[in-house]
C-alpha cells in the first residue's frame, strides 16, 4: 500500500515538473517572438530613416545642381521661391500707363532684394518662370516688388496660362488644344466670342495654392504661331493680312514673354479674342521685348473641332459601310455556300439516280430474251417504240411472249428517262393500252404476226 502511494506521488511530481517546463518554454518563445518583432520594427524604422536621408540628400543635390545650372544660364543670378498665388488688380498697371503689363507679376520686396543683391538688372528685363501644382507653366515679367511677403500677385493672362480659361476644362500646363465639350459650354453663352471674362472674381477663384517663381533669362523670340479659339477671329480680323499683322503687333506690345501653351487676348473693335500659342522659336519660351518676331495664325480650335467631328463622322460612316460590306459579303458567301451545297446535293442525287437507273437497266436486260431472227419461223411482229426523249427503239417479239417483256425491254434501254411504273405502253392505231400487270401474251392483246406496230410510252400519274 505504501509503495502505491509513493508511485502516485512520484507520478504527480513528474507531471508538475513537466508542466513547469512547458510553461517556461512557452514564456521563452513568447519573449523571442516579441524581441524579433521589436528588432524588425527597429530595422524598418532605420530603413525608412535611411531612405528619407537619401531622399533629402538627392533633393539637395538636385537643388544644388539646379542652382548652379541657373547661375550658368542666368549669368550669375539664381532665384527660386514658392509663393502663395493671389490675383492682381486689373488696373494695377493701366492707371500708371505701364506698357507690357499684361503678364507682369507683383512680387514681395524680399524677392526684389535678392535679385538686386545678385545684380539681376545687368541681364536686362527681369523675367520669371511660374509653375503651378497642376502642371501649368508659363513665363512673365515683373511689375514691382510691392506684394505682401510670401505672396505673388498674378495678372489674368498668367492665371489663364496656369489654370486655363474661365469656364473651361483646359487646365493649363502648355497643352495645345482644349476639349470640344468645354468650348461648346462657353460657346453657348452670348459672351463666348469675346474671350475669357475679365472680372477679378473669376481670377480670384482660380488663383489659389502655391506656385513656384523662378528667375530665368529668355532668348528673344523670332517666330510664334497662334491658334484662335473661335473662327470668328478669322472672319473679323484674319481676312485682311495687313489688319491681322497690325492687330497682332499691337497685341504683342502688351506682353513681355510668350510660352508654348499660353493664352493671349487680342482686342479688336470692342471685342477680345482668345488665341493659343501653339509654337514659339527658339525653344519653348521667348522674350518679345525689343525684337522683331514673325507671327502666323493657324485654323481655330472651333474649326479643328468641326473638321475633327466631320472626320469622326466620316470614319463612323466608313465603318458602317465596311460592316455593311462585310455583312453583304458574309450573306453572299453563305448564299454561295448554300448554292454549292445544293448543287453538290443535286449532283449526288443525279449520280445516285443514274446509278439506280443503270442498275434497273441491268436487271431488266437480264430478263429480256434474245431477239428473234428476221427469218425465224416463230410467229412474230416488229414493234417500234417512240420514247419521250425523241429516240426510237425497234425489236421483234414472238406473239407468245408476254406483254411484261415489252416493258422489260423498254426499261433495259432506259425508257427515255422514265422509271418503271411511271408509264404505260399504248398502241397508236388503234389506240390500246398494253397492261404489264397481266399474264397476256401479244396474241391475247390482239397483235398479229408479220405486222409492224408503233408503240408510245405514255406517262401515268
């Protein structure tokens, strides 16, 4: 009894020891997993920090490279600042009689101080590249350095180039065309032909967010190609080459720069027409100050849209015609296939019919007794068979031969195209039908020896 109690106690002790060992193992495993997760998180944070440092270093290197490139291109002048965009007053320059003010910015004094410290006036008129977050990009001059710090005041022309014409889906950015739907939306209003609205409220709603302003020397322009928004410009101004030249010259006197993708306004006879800059030379942006520049005007966006719509309709019509031709060709092919199938079926039927007729002829020929000789002593007569196909048969038959043998003979020769059972033999004079289904002989049918009788094949229904 005591031995049993000792064994039970020992077993219990072993179980408790095993449980403690398992708990310790689980605790150590949990600590290992937590430590591994912490190590992975730390490694991830270090990798993110390293990537961030590399990104910052790359950005700094790119900025430094840009800075030195600007210094080289701008003859020792470099400036690039991010400013909050706001609309400039429409009469900020007109009231003071300043020329070429349509694309002049108002910049903060700190920008002016930075440029003066780099002797920027040595390069002539100070020009700038302006870039918006939507990808819109244009160039402009400077009116004065009186804007609030951290702010750039944009004239309407610059706002149009960065964010597109008011009421359109053209988002600026130097694109060379506008969506047809956006044009039609504006063209439906009475003021469509007058170009973009000039109210400060429309500019204010678009001049928002940050823009980058960068000092940039531009080459003097030698060539520009415009595209009117509406065909009315060609009808009113473009019909007279001299009027077109003088109108464009007067328009360009209001600008300092032109960039590919810009919108400019051309006033004439109380109206204002929107023209897109399709191309400028040299490069994609030029200065138009104190330079002779050749100008060209292409077809309007409206005309191109109309022509494009015509081309699309012609393409659709061509596609419809192509589909119709394909359908007709398919139907013709099906009809031809059906016709060929029918012809093949008819040919097979005719071949089978011909084979069947030959089989019948062979079977009937085996039933026909040899023809009697002309000098035979057996009483006989000669029968002349006129077949439906115009052919004729002649044969001597003994008077004791059965009428069925006449049918067998005619069938063995093809019966002029008639099948057995579809015709009957008829004596012509006097008319008498020779029935094959009887056991009559020629004598029973009233035929006489040494005579000659004409027999017709008469179809029966």
